[in-house]
C-alpha cells in the first residue's frame, strides 16, 4: 500500500472518530479566510482540501501534486506553473517535510503569493495518548520541527495556530491506526479506550506589498 493510500485511510479513521473531515475542515475554519480568496494547495493529493474550499467559497481553488487526483494539476512544489502573485492563500499541509528541497518550495510559494502562506504539520501532541497506550511515546517535535527550520531559513515571520480535535480511540481503532502506518505493533485491550486529541500545528506568514 502506498503512503498516500495509508494517509487517506488514516484521515478517514480520524474523520470518523471526530465526526468532521480531518484535517481540512477544521483547518479552514481556524484560518477564517475571506470567502473570495484564490487558494492554491501544494501537495493536494486527491484534492480534499481544494474541494472543501470550492464548496464554501466564491474564490478560485487549485491543487497541484506530482500524482494528482481528479481535478488537480500535475506539478512539483519547486517549480510552480503560475505567475507571480497569482494566489491570495497558499497551503502546504503535511507536505513540506516530505519535499527534497523545502527551501526551493518556499521560494516558489512566496513568488506566486500575494497574501497568506500557510504551513501545517502534525506535532508531537498529535495522538499522544494513543501512542503512549501502544508503548510508543512521541520522541522530539515531530514533523513540526521541519516547518520551524524551513521558516527560519527562509526568514519568514509566522503566527502559530493550533488545530485540535478531541477523539475517543478504542482498541479496534488503534489496530486500524497502526495498520495505516504499516507497523507491527500489538494492541493491549486493557489500555483502551483512551481520550485523545488530533493536533495540527499551523504557521501563517503574510506577504505584504
């Protein structure tokens, strides 16, 4: 199973547990973007975030990905096929840490931006209680550290936001979650259910004229 398929399965599980489309719907609600904003999702995958923005806004919404889903564009973050200042909002959600050249991707995003650059990644707080119950406590800052390092290197000042969703994880849910990571971890029934939280660390940098 590909990493994209595993991520889709994981998002579907977390969306079911939280009764909301995770992480796209909570993220867009937290950002509170103008409803006429033109938006680009870099690393759009199947395009869930783009479709959600199209559903609720009057602005243009596009997604780009090396392996795009239906209605998304094929391309890479390091060479965006757009003119300078083409978008009000550009998002890299759970994307930057997986790119071969994060610096080049940020430079390209900044070039085609005229408003807000949004970077997001799961933090060490994400599903912390579940991983502890599985005997795999979080180590370090997680993918969020890549965002912080890239922003510092690029010289961008960003506001940090937290997107959280409380969930209850049963032993069966934990087994399904472990499967989406391709891990061979046994689940101790006596340690579940647990009350947990999904968590997205979000950094927003503004480009001014």
